C-alpha cells in the first residue's frame, strides 16, 4: 500500500515536473523549432519592414505580420502602407491620453499603471502588436522639440513611471517599445549628430530608465535612436546594443531601428540591431534586405548573426501569443476605441498632473465673485492632438479649455473669449490689435484667465526641430503684462511641454497653473482645478530656469554642438543636480508644486533593515494635511553622499510617495531605498560602487525644500 502510494506520488510529481518543464521550455522550444524551418530568404524578410508599420507574415509557418504603431499619447491613426500619411480610415479615432511629461508630473506610479492598462487595451482594440512608446530620453536641454514626449530630467522618476506603464501595457497582450535608445536629447541634426558623453553620465543619467525598463519592466522591444554615440550610429552601436543592452542587462526582446536610422548593412547586421524599419529614402530597399542576403551568400556575414535577430522577433511573437493569429478584424472597431472608462483614465491623469506654481489667494476661483470672466489666449481653443510629429493622435474628441469652462459654468457666468495672440508661424510676431482687444476685455471682467504657452507647430513642442529659444512665442509676454496691468485679477494657465521663460511677469501675476498637453479631457481637468473641484497635486518633473543661459546644457555643456559633434560636458550635472549643487536659483525647482491646502512633515525614521546585500533601508515619516481642504502631497526622498571619492550632486532623488489626505488627516509614509540609491558609477572600476561612509536622507516637498533629514552610515 505504502509503495503504491509512493508510486502515485512519484507519478504525480513527474507530471507536475514535466508540465512545468514544458511550460518553461516551450517559449525557447517553439522559437527554435520555427527558426529551423525558415529559409534564409524568409529570415531576411522577417528582419525588416514590408510596409511603413508592419513586418511580413509567413503563413506556411503561422508566423503573423507584426503591426506596429506610434505613439506615447495613444494609438496613432492608421498610416498608409506605402507612404507617410493617413490611410484615411473612418473607424480609427482613439483615446488621446496626456503626454508622458504630464504623466510624470503626477508623480503617481499607480496612475502610470492605469495609463498602461488603458493604453494597452486601446492598442489591442486597434489590432496592434507593438506600440512605439514610452519615450525615455532625459530632458537635458529646455530646447529639445520632443521633451514633451519624454518624462523628466531625472532618471529615477522616469524609471518608476516607465516600469509601471510598461508592465501594465504589456499585461494586456501587446509589446511596448522603450525609445530612443540612447542619448537622443535634441532634434537638431538628430539624424547625424554624434553625442560624446562620459561613461558616468551615460550610466547615471541617460541609461537608468532603459535599464529599469529591461530589468524590472521586462520590456519586449527597444528602439535605437537616430543619433550617433561615440562615433557609431545608435542603431549600429555594438557597445550600446550588444554589450550593455543584451549583454549586461540580459535583454531578450527585439531591437528595432528608428524609422530610417540604419545607414550601413555590415554594421547593422553585426551590431545588435534585429529589425530595420522604414526603407531607404522611402524606396523598398532595406540595408538588412537584399544587401544583407548578398553579404551572407558571399560569406562576409555569418548566418548565425541573422538567426539571433529572427530568434528575438519570434521570441516576442511567442510571448505575445500571436503565432497562427489571423490579420486583425477591424469591423466594429470604432466602438471599442476611446471608451468612457479610458477617457476617465485620461481625465484622472490630467487632473493629477496640473501644477500650481503660484497662488496669491487667487485660486480656486470663487464663483460668487465672478459675473464676467475673460478668457484670453489661443491655447484656450487650440486642439493639440493633431500635431507634434509621430505622436499625433486622431482623437475621439478633445475638450479645449474654453469648452471645459463653458460646460462647467453653463449660464452662471458671462464668458468673453478673445484670442490674445496669433499663433502664427512667426514666433516673434506681436499682434498689437489682439493685445488691445484683450486688454479691453480684461478690464471689464471680474477675473481673467490667460491660456498661453506652446503648441505642436514645427519649431515649438514638435518632433524634427528644436525650439529657437526658451521665450514664449507670439508676443505672449507683452500680452500677459498688458492684461495684468488692465486687471490684476489675472491667472495664467501655461500649457507647455517643455521649459519656457516666465521671469518678466511672474512677480506680478496672482496665480499660475502649469501643464503639459493634457489629452482628450484637457478642458474638463483645467476647469475642475480652476474652480476647486480638484485640488492640484502635480509637481514639476523638470527644473524651470529663469532663462536658457542658466541651464547646464547651455553653460557647461554644448548645445546643439559643432561640426556634427555635441559634447555633453555638463556630464552628470543635468537639471536640479546642477542648479542645486552649483547654487543657481531657478524660477521654480524640480519637484515643486503647490496645493490649495498645506502639509506638515514630521517624525522621520530611517530603518536600515539590512546593511549587506540586498541592502534595504526603509524611510518613514508622517505627513499631515494642515489646511482646510482635502488634497494630495508628493513627498520626495533624496540622498546626499557626505563623503565621496568622486564629486556627487548635493542630492539625488531616490524615492517618492504620494499621499491623499483629508483636512486634518495624517498618514505615515514608507519609502524603501535599495543599494542603487547610494551608489555611483565608477568609470575606473567600470561598475556601480557603494562607498562606505555617511549619507544623509533628505525628505522634502521639492528639491529645494527639504523638511526632514537623517544621517546614516553604511
Ligand atoms: C520617430 C519615432 C517614431 C517613428 C515612427 C520616428 O521619426 O523618431 O519616435 O516611433 O518615427 O513613426
């Protein structure tokens, strides 16, 4: 009997083992089996696109086409297969989510998960397999035309938002694509510029978000950038692709090129690129097409190198469970896109991302005091979804600020709208007649809202160019100053996806809200914040300098570079790491944002639960809502290394937590710091090091408002 039972147990155990063995082995087994059945010709066909956004199917083996699509704010409208431009579908209008800068300014990793979930569902409904986002490049210069597509100047904040976004989106059955790997921090000469950066800047500033996306987010694809790094194009760069991404970080997914970012067959074939997208000059010639086939036949490239590329493409397909999948059925698709629950997610992110930068008892607006409201500025009526480059969206709808206010206020207030400035192509133009009209409208109103900032015109927040300077375009400084003079009850709402100068009028304005592009519910979110239905809780994800000349890329570094090279002499001194350490006062610091209520921080405790590997340090503190309104506070945890062989920034962000508190309520917050929080990258040792000694843990409401601190020794 006993023997029989043991035999049963053994049999059951074997089945379990066999099953788990089959499960863990099956991805690789499936991949290898398919790979062994492919002809060389078929393999070559798989490693480049066949239309602008697809790869070819191989029906005899059940290998489906991969459907790729931009971009960070949602699924782009269908592109024509054989040219840039719309396929003119009538059923592909989608949810338009806030920009990634907005998401980052919520400092809410749970919202990044919600964003990822909604974004993944939209992509599935559109029949897409790989979504070309998130953009993870660092805001190095205020002038980068694509800053609004990225998240922050800080690698830690970017990493935390990215990891949750990626995990959630991929949990819906799509792959996302971490881009643009790496050092694509300007649009100027982006296709040719050679970036020279130190190993320390690379590791500490420009790579951590990609590293976290691979190691923690398990991102399934990465897009190589347009630019060169240390003399080699990023898409043909063995150091970035093979050594770091695939070697050190163990990335198993596929690396695709940015569109048209491949320049040489041999280099592309042997440097770690797996998928070439977009043919040469728009013709059907790919560097990794016939030209590569010829090289293999001539035995100048080993077929094994191609196998690795195909293996990774098949690996992604197996992970997505799309082998044998038919072409997406688009009937009935329109009803599945931009659904009310996804619009609600877009709204939630918009609400939490709005940043209150100044408030001299001006906000929230009190309806009792307002009979006539002047609304001034082109951004009150401008729709932003259809601009910006590859991130453009055919939005199901987009509520402008004016529309949001009209529906919030109904007939209770008389709204007088005037355009205020002419958002023409000439950024320097000042329209005196529009200013005069705005002044007149403002003078007779009880309160004035100016909606200004930037838009997605080429040369502003738009792919392909950088901004000419940090100034507000279209004579907005003149407009704002004149309107404040006419009516001191003026509030400015600045909609901009990158830094703009505001120093010439900041001391005269009563209230200032600052946001990036907020998506389909822009107007709803802004009206809610202005009238206090929502208490603003966003904080800056980048430093706002007084002027361009204060910023480190301008002062220490080079921008946009000379003779095709840009030296990142600003090194690790990017954003607040520079302003803080060198004592340069910005207009508003990194991490800054006010609320309609107030908060107090007390009771800091640092518990070094484990000093040795894996190091774990739990920082706890209490936040109390000391005001009269419910609100949310973002507490930031910075680390300062007090004794270090290499120069280190005065402080670096290593943790944060967002608390939602009723009036009078307190909560204990806990933030866990790991080993990386205390390390720096030592270029001599070629590794991250933890130098024993004293460290300070700094807890604050922004990078320049530290409220609690504790010292520890490691
Ligand atoms: C952009 C990418 C984008 C691709 C496809 C490129 O110009 O740099 O971000 O995903 O086009 O539209």
